[in-house]
C-alpha cells in the first residue's frame, strides 16, 4: 500500500492497492503528539556517522526508507537537503509530519514498503536520489507501544505488524501456521536452538486454547524452555515472529535489487542492520556489486563482473562506539555499511 502526503496536509486515506487497514489502526495508537521529540520516540543510532557518510546538503535529495521518529531525516534536513521519508507505519508518518513541519516542502512522506522504491512518484517521473538510508527493524516507539504487540514485556494483542500492509498478524502465525513452518522461522529468524520444542509445544497448546496475548505467549515459552541467564526466553521467538509477520528479509532483498536504479551516479547507500541474517545479506550484496572482477576455479582467468556497480566507502561494517552504546543500549547490535553508486559503464 502506498500513500503520499505532502507535509502539512492531512494523511489521505486513499489506498491504491486495496489493502484495508485494521479498523482503528491509527486511533488505537497513542496520539502522535504524545511523543513530541525524536528522542522520546526513537533515539537514532549512529547519528554522527550517518550525517558524515550521507554528506547531505542543499540541492541533495535523500530518501529515508525507514522514517520512524524522523531522527535521521532531521539530520539531512538540517544540512539543507530535500528528504522523502518512507514508512509502512501510518503512526510513524503522522508523528514525523508533525515533528518536522518546520522544514516545509523540503520534507514529504510516502506510506509503503521500502521494497517498492521504484514506485515512488519522484522516481517514476525520472528523478534519482543522492542518498538512500535504510535503518532496519522496528522503532523504540513501536516496541514500547503495548497495543502493537511487539513486546514480550507488555500485555497486548498478538499483532506485531509494522503497518497495515504487513501480510499477517502474529496471532495468525502462532495460531495457524504448521509446526514445521513455526519451527523453521523460529530457528532461521530467531536463531533459537530450541525451535522445534517451542513449535511443538505451541501447536499442542493451541489445540486446547488459542494464544491471544503477548504475555500469554511469553509465559508459555518460558514454561517450555525455562529461564537461563538474563535474556528472556521468549526474545528469539518474538523476534522471529516479528520478522515473519513483516516479511523483513524479503523486503530487504527486493529493495537491494532496485537500489541502483533509484540512486544517481555517486549516490550513497547507507544500511543499518541489527540482525546477523540482514547484515549477511547486505554484506554479500555489496561485496559482489563492488568487485570489478569475478573468478571461478574452472576459468582460465578472472572475468569482468557484469554486476559491478558500487564502491565500498568503508570496507568493513562500522560499529557503534562505546560511548554510543552506553547512551543507547539498542545500538549494541547495530552495524552500518556504506557504499556509493559508480558512474554508469561507458
Ligand atoms: C529502526 S526504525 C527507524 C528509525 C529512524 N531512523 C529514526 O531516526 O527515528 C525503523 C522504521 O522503519 C519502518 N520499516 C521497517 N521496515 C520497513 C519496510 N520494509 N518498509 C517501510 N518501512 C519499514 C518501521 O515501521 C520503523 O518505523
């Protein structure tokens, strides 16, 4: 679902894809104004590094593919750039609209999945961006909002959708998916070694009573695998279900396949990941696309890489400083990768 709204106008309710938001999607959230500043809503990670590497300035057009609380977008706006903020979450868009209103028509938003970058009207009209930022995962606001159902610490419905375009709810996955599929996502996305035990127990239990709430599911997982150490035993399962609900890896893979067609030559690509599977996907993509030649033991010599398109601006992932992780514990698992699109081949 894609909706564009110019700053200062009410968010339109037209829905070109026909997907229906859950009734009350926005009204069930706390009002956008209840988190007046970006820090209370979501403290952006790598603020200094993002500002430096994006090199935003007047005459630059930056796409923030994960607008959230608008903290990163604000850095680009302060540098004088024009910014398009994308998010799947209407509540995030409403919040950012209100908070960044002072930047007038240099800031606009577009509701939808960043996997659909090519559908952005500016891009369809032939425009290209000087930079794209993807800061993956959920915002602190989403996590902390009990009604969104992301947290195993707060009582809420089993929802976990980042926005109404997410294809399933957590309840559908937990109460309806097969044991094999549940075990697969809990193992793959949650990297949970006890995935099969958890999946089998969920399937046995739901035959007696459906799971309705976050705390009910969290307590059940704890009863199945016990508590060892400080991490809550439901952490990995909740992460896995969230990633499945929002098709997070699929969205990233699709977005990566189209970034070279939405950036200008020299345009910057900045991606922040919090999960090893996401980081591996980004690393492999950039490693392949930044290699002028590819080789194979069966070939007499290396061959030019037809996919050579990017220059890595930092060879390795950039990690947060100790100072940042002490200020913002969420940054602990963050990795930033940066690259620039090369000029087209002659
Ligand atoms: C980590 S937060 C971004 C925080 C933001 N950089 C800031 O400074 O506040 C991620 C945001 O991206 C959104 N998001 C995640 N995946 C998305 C996708 N595939 N398409 C569109 N938005 C997405 C989430 O709804 C969330 O609001």
